[in-house]
C-alpha cells in the first residue's frame, strides 16, 4: 500500500469516527429532549388535572365563591349561588358585585375596595346583606383575599342569616331585660373566677349607692359597698357559693344611707355556673332593693311582738323573753327578778275623764318603764292596766330601787292629765327574785310576782311588796310571806 493510500484510509477512518460521535451525541440529545418533553407533558397534565380539581372544588363548594376584578365586576361564581340563593349564574356573572348588596351596606363595600386599591391582601370577615332571588335579604359573612398581580379579588361567603337574626333577637331581649331591670330597679352582675373580674349593670351601681369606677369593679368594691357589720358574713356567703355551687341568696345592709339618713337593705340572688371539671367558673346574680319590704316585715313583726298603744312588748313577747331567761337560769344558775305592776285608779279615770285620759295614764306608765329600765331589761304591757318587768340581773335592793324609781317617774304625771285634774298617778308593784323560788318556771315567777302585786294593792296606793321564800315549804302552795 502506498503512502497516499494509507493517508486516504486514515482520513476515512477519522471521518467515520466523527460521524459515530456525532450520531451518539444526536442520540443522547434526542433522548434528553424526549425526557424533557415528557416531563413537560406530565407537568402540564398534572397542572391541568389540578386545575380541573380546583375548578371542581370551586364548583362543588358549599361556600358561595366569587372572583371579582378591581372594578367590582363579577368574573366567575360557583353553583352554590344558584343552589342557596336561587340566582341565575349567567346573569350573576354579568353583574357588578354591589348590584345585589343592601343599600345600607354599600358603604362597607366601598371601604373594602378602597383597602384593595391600597394594596391590602386580606380583609376582615364582614357580614353584608345580599339579595335573594325571591327578593328577601340574606346575611352573608365574607372572607376576601386579593391577587394584586392578577388584579383579582377572591371572595367566599356563608349564609349566616339565622345566626345574625338570633343575635339580633338576643340583643332585643337583652335590651328589654335592661329596660325591665331599670323600671323595676333590678341590678345584675357576674363574677369571672378565672380572672377575678366583675361586671355590673348601671342599676347595680345605683342600688349599691356607689359611683362606677374607671375600670371594672371587683370583689373589694362590692365589700366596700356593704355596711362594715356585713363584711364577714358577705365574704362567707360569697365563698360558700363558690365552693358549693348551686343557687344562693342573702340580704345585706349597704354602707351608704338613703337621703333621709335611713339604712338601705339589698337582696342578691343568683347561681354558680360550673365548668366541665365540676368547679365553679362564674357567679351570676341580681340585686333588688328590699328596704320597703323589710320595713313592712319589721312592722308586722313589731305589731306581733308589741302593744299598739304603748309600743312596749306584749304578753306573748314577754312570755317568750321570760321563758328564755328561765332556760338560762337552769343552765347557769338563778339571776334576776320579775316585777308585776298595776296602775291605781285607772277605772276611775276612764269613768270620770274618758278613755283618752285612761290611755294617757297607760302611756305614762310605758314612758316610766322606758326611762328607768336598762337595755338588757324588758318591760311589757300584759293586760289593760297590768305591766310586767324582767330584770335580768339584780339583787333584792336593786329590784326595790328600780320599783321606787319607776314609781317616782310615774308620779310626775303628764301635763295633759294635770290639765284635766288628774294630779297623781301611782301603781302597785310586786317583786319576786328568781333565786327565791325553789322550783323555777315562768308560771311560778308570774304567779309569785302577781301575788306580791296584789298584796301591795291591798296595802294602799303606790305600794311595793316583795315575795319572801318559804324555806320549809316543799311545794308552791301559796305566797303569804310578803314584805314592803
């Protein structure tokens, strides 16, 4: 082979190698392009599938969905508008968003689109009234997000008409309740135990006689509104309600007096609300002024316990007080004395000057008892002209001193009686010391004092006689030993 042939063959070999390399490169490139196109086709298919899913979700969502451009025109809407509001979707897609909004709510729409124009990405949920196909208005709560790049607003809404109407009904009921409370002067309050915060109605401040604080009230403010004598009891009742739960009620006297300087009494009633763990989480209650009712009840009790002419205790009340004193004597030992008093010549005054004069004599006796007895003692009118006194602690000499003091005060008379000629008023008084009876009982004390009083009456006007014990008398057969 010639040199020329060798070079020719080498050139052919090089060309063949280059062709082979280029073929391989072309094959690899074709594989890469096919792989890339496959990925693109797959990604495109996945994107289309996701778009289809999103579109299906958009279409089947129970939420009312809209796409709106920045000019306020509806671009798209889902089937829920037709299902829930009866709207024709083709017509809705050609309307402006504000076309079906209640005129009173259009201002809120303008504000929302102003926020969008200012670059807001999301807006707070807002309830607006939207017109139903039947002409009624439905409350829709909107949630809005914005795509500034696409210049689109994506809005979803839920029909909350039932919730809004229920809230409106509750607001009306609360207002009616507040009005009723204001008319009836009933206050309301509740205490949140987790935070210690209290919430009071305006009527509560008025009933408690205090000015509203700058912040929320608290338990200390409530305690300060109570009369100091009520603090311990008020704290105990509050603690009891928290621990035991259920209903609670108690009355108290408030610290501030009324405009006439008289005490004011308040009643509070309520219940303790428990949480899932069984612990009290909230106290809820009402307040009402019971001053007039308490005065009426006190008046009824006073009438039941007191003589209407003299305002002294009556026989029933005196018997009750004496029985309690006898019980104390049986437990701690005998003490005190019983006095029986009988006005002299009351019948003659009634017959000669009339019952008005006789009533004046009776009131003079009542005044004498009030003036000369201690707060721990009890004076009572037990009959027409008969009076009784219980001295809780005294001696023979002490009892005689009280009897003489009453007689001196009684003898002073009254200008009204003196003006008609009744110059002197006297009473016969009998005394018995509790310790002078071997067997103590209310009946024995009253009998002994009564017998001593009749002995005084037999001795003359304005006399005092005292029962003397019979040391050798085993039973209570009679009271003959009496002394002046």
